C-alpha cells in the first residue's frame, strides 16, 4: 500500500488502517526499544505506548518525513524517557540486588552468570555513550537501519551519522577494553 493512502486512512480514523500499521511496524518498534532498554518486556510496553501515541497524534502528522521515520522517532524518544525514569527508580533496587547476590552462590549457574555479566558490561558501556552516539549505534545494530535511515530518524546529515558511529565504536572499544583490563587480567 502507498504510504500517503495509509496516512489518509489513519487520519480519517479507520481502525483497519491502524491495524495494518501496527502489523507493519510493531516488531520494529520493539527492536528499537530493546536496543535502548535491554529488556524485551519493557520494550513491548514502550512499543504499546508508541502505538497509542501514533493513534492519538496521527492527525498532527505533517509528512515532513516518512511515516515509519516519524514512528521510529517517537520510539527513540519514549525509550530515552524510560531510561531516565528507570535510572532514578533503580538505584535502590541495584543496591539490594548486589547484596543479595553476595549472599547467594550457585556453582551450577556460573556459565549463565558469566554470560549475564558480559551482557551487563556491554549494556553499561552502551548506556555510557553520549545520547546521540547511543541512538545512532542502537538504530544501526539493533534495528539494522542504514546510515541514511538513521539520519532521517535523527534529523541530521549522513556525514553526522558516519561520525557518530565512528565515535560510538571507538568509545565502546575503549570502555570495554578498560573494563576487561581491570577485571580479567
């Protein structure tokens, strides 16, 4: 279906058009949110919020970018807002979790624990990137978007995205190398 026709149907309030849209973009929105939040359940909550926002705001859609770019931008913003909110809420929970893990130890879970630790280290390094670097990296690696698509979502130039990706990779490499030098060697 041609996007302009879908937008017109959505703006008229056609429920079938909204179902089509959700079917087309929901999983992509979940992937974007997962890239930021590192948690599938939270990402699905964000995706639902995005779909509600799209439903409520479709009449305001101006067509400056493609419909999917507009939706991905909403997903990125909602994901970043969720990260900010979660960071404030989780400080106390993290302290409790660390103390609980110090008390419990199950040797059968060592491999799983090592894998979880590696994932946490990667996510921590990713979360420590500057916002625009993290956004570009997540869209490229988790959503498999081209640099041109990322430029549209982030409303910037292709050369800016190339630069952001280069710096993001260098920063991740440095953060991970520092971590492993301190903790493994």
